């Protein structure tokens, strides 16, 4: 059972610096409404900032690598929402450099409009905002980093598919709610291990875990080196797995074999497999 969420605390303006990354701008955080007009940090905003900043720290080696290796590195932030992640990444890694671009994809037109206006006001000239669903976004032929923070259910899989098809060097996603595999398991009555998900609560928990296992094995099969870790402590988020994938080879037959065995045992085939490994 997951531990209860601990109480969250407000942070006074004179103590906010303890919550910030090196060179992180309080002015930008006020623009994003993560800090109040007085520079304080309320409990909910602190939770959001903690998650975003920790994600930035986790993907910083990937950012350092793509800036070192590529002349004009491209990052795509999928399901960007209010673009907290994109703006913070740009301020810390892109603004002081003369190269690199971030494209944020968000389906809600009002959020796209606000983010575009903010980027223009801040002179973040190499940020682009596209009003689009992930499925219909015309991805470039080559992307260096794809990120997705709490893209719900199969939107995380759509982000991974976009990255794979755009030959992304790195994929960095924090999944949110995920129901597809649990729904598939509900219909599966013949598997010899069906007892693992016969109860609804077990089906949700097992389905969520299984989803990320399948994601990792699928990416490994396609030549990515994958690590799955905790994003932040449970007091900040219960939706907490972080998947980082780095392209290192064309394919991995060992991982593909393990994925085949797993899919045979559970007898379900989620969208990420159907889309990226249709031959299975």
C-alpha cells in the first residue's frame, strides 16, 4: 500500500531560494504563477515545482549531451499543459545559448495562446507552441529529446511513439494515470496468472506497473537503454515513475524475446506494442 501523502507546507519569500535550482529565476516562476506576487510559494505550487525541478535535474545529463553533440538541438515537450517544464528548461539551458529550440505541444488552445504570449514577452525566441494532439503532430525527422510530464493514460505512449519515430536520442517521460492495460486485463480470463488481476484494485495497480514494464521492454527492443526510477518522494506525488531512454543501438533481440514471453503470459497487447512492434 502506498504511504499517505504528508502535509504540504507554504514557503515564505525569504526562504524560497532553498527550493530553487542554481540560476533559476524567481521572476520566471512568478510569470508561471508558481510564486505569488510577494514571492512566496504555496503548498500546491511547491509540489509542482518540486516535481518539475527534480525532472530537470534528472534529464540534465541528456541536455548536456545533446548540446555538446548537436549544432542546433531540438527538444519537444509533449502534452505541455501550462508549459512549466518547457519554460524552466529554456531559462536554464537554452536562453543563454545561441542554439537549440523547444517545441511545446498542447491540445488546449487557451493554454497555447497564453504560453505563446508569455514567451514573446520574455523574449524566449526559440520556444514554439503548437496547438495539436500528439497523434496528428507532424514530427520532424530528427529530434534530440522528447519529454512528457504526467501525460495521462496512453498519451505517454503517444509521446514515446513520437520520439521513436522521430529518431529521438533521448526520451524522458513521467507517466500519469494509465488505464489501458487494466481495461485489457479485465477482458483476459484465460491467462494462467489471471489471479494477479482478478480483483479490481489489484488490476489497477498491477496494470499500472505492467504498463511501465512493457514500455521499458518495448523501448529496449528498439535499441534504447532504459532506466526507470522514482521521480520525487511520495509526499510530493503518487504518480511517480520516471522513464529515461537513450538510443544506443538499432535493436535489442534479448529484450524483444523477453517482451514476447511476457505478452504471451498475460495475453494482452497494449497500444505502444501495437504501434511500434506490430509484428508481435
